[in-house]
C-alpha cells in the first residue's frame, strides 16, 4: 500500500512498484485517515509511508497502524536535510523499519538507482514479521539471557556496535544508557542509505548523552564519543592507539559499511581489550567478525531474540559461537557500563 499526498509522486511510486515482479500495489491513498481504513481492508504485506500528510501526519499514522494492525512500514523521505530527516528517523522509533529516498523524475540520472532501492526495501521489509512495537521509552518484557559463564575480562579499550533493520531505535536505547563521560570510545556501523548517514548521526547526537558524529580517517577515537561509519564506507581501526580508518574498499557480504570489517579489525588490533555488540538486523553481517573477536579474547554481546526486531544477524553470530552473552536490549547498555568499570 502506498500512502502519499502528492498525486505526482503517488503515480510515480505506483509505476516504479508495478515494474517489479515481486510487488503489487493493492492500494494508493493520499491521507493517513484513508490509510487507517484501507490497511484493515486490503491487509498489505508492506506500506510505503510519506510523513508530511494533510490532516493526521505520517508519524501518528505509523503509531496507529502498529497498534491496530502491525505491518512492515518503509518511510519514503521527501528530503535528506536536517529537519525532514529527523522527522523520518523519529518514525523508526514508532515502528517503521527503514527510510529510503523519495523517487526522482524519470529523466533524472539517479532514477533507476533510487527506484531499485525503493523496490528492494519494500520487498525485503515485506518479509519481516512485526509485532505491536514498543516506543523507545518503554521497557520490554524480561528475556532470558544466555548465561555468561566465562571468567573475567581484560579492561576494555574500545566498544563497537553494529545494527541493521530496526537499528536506529535500538542504538538510541543502548547508547542512551551511557553517560556523556563514558570512559571508552564507541564505533558504530548502521546499515542505511548513504545520503542519510550524516543526518542519522546528528539525530542520534540529539538523543543520547555522548557526542555522536561521522568517523573520519586518521583521527584518534576519544572516550565519550560515538563514531559512525559514513555512508557507503567501511570503518575499522588501524592501530592500538585508536586511529580510525575509513575506506571505500569493496563491499563485504554485500555490505558497505560492514560490521564484519569493523569487528575483525578490533580482533586484530585490540583482541581481549575490545567489546563487540551485534544488534537487530537481517542477514549475517557482523556474525563472522564477532566470532573472530570472541576468539581473540574480546567480550561479545548479541541482542536477545525477545527484543530484536529482526533476529537475523544476532542469530547468525550465536550459531557461529561468536556470542559470549545474549541480552535483551535494555540490559545491553548497563552491561557496557559494567565492563567500562572493570567488572566482569
């Protein structure tokens, strides 16, 4: 189902979707009120949602849909500048699964690329089983963590966190539990379209106590800072002193940035003095790298299935033996605090 108030964009989205044999348009509406009625009638597998709508806005529509008939939602962002992107990212906190660029005109050089991204995201997200989503401020039901039976860990020097589908609100919750003077640097990989990464870092910076910004090559990672992998670039560490490396090397497992690249570099450089965290996400990115980090003596955490929006990446790490402990989302931040304090 397409929800878009502009008749031109609505027709363009319908045209784009109709070209993809994996997708069929079952409804195309211009208001949130219509969407709330149609979602029960046509029961779509996935919804493309505009945020700026007449009357009820897209944020309220997403909240209502997730409460009444949970359905995978892809936000179609009308711009990547600061204000509009923050609104779109806030939609992820309400239950939307991803954000993509609004389609450009047929004569635009980016048309096929953007159209392909929209269709791919709609198809992928249509496969995600969703439940009535908690807002970021609500606590989940207690999960059953995998027992951590290993011995004490070395005092950590760096933390790396990676996520994909469902990642932004999960990251906000984990990092929101850490104080502004957290004594370690945090390196972060989030799978998201390249045009959105700068805005994503700014959005996260406004939500959590620590300072958040895009990483740059050859800078030293400082305590109390979160360094986000830039769009379409790998992030890794090049030296034990915390020197960061940002590269355009080939994608790994179809991903750039790749969590495997980040975790593997920590395993090689820091070994037992690194902490790796793998949160919600589709696929297996990060699983092999987290396993390498654990084998090097690092402390590795995966998000428990009870809270993960998509238990794909964490599940792969658990299967490979890369997870030392599996925790519900609200226990990840407190564990990172304990580790930074030198407690096992």
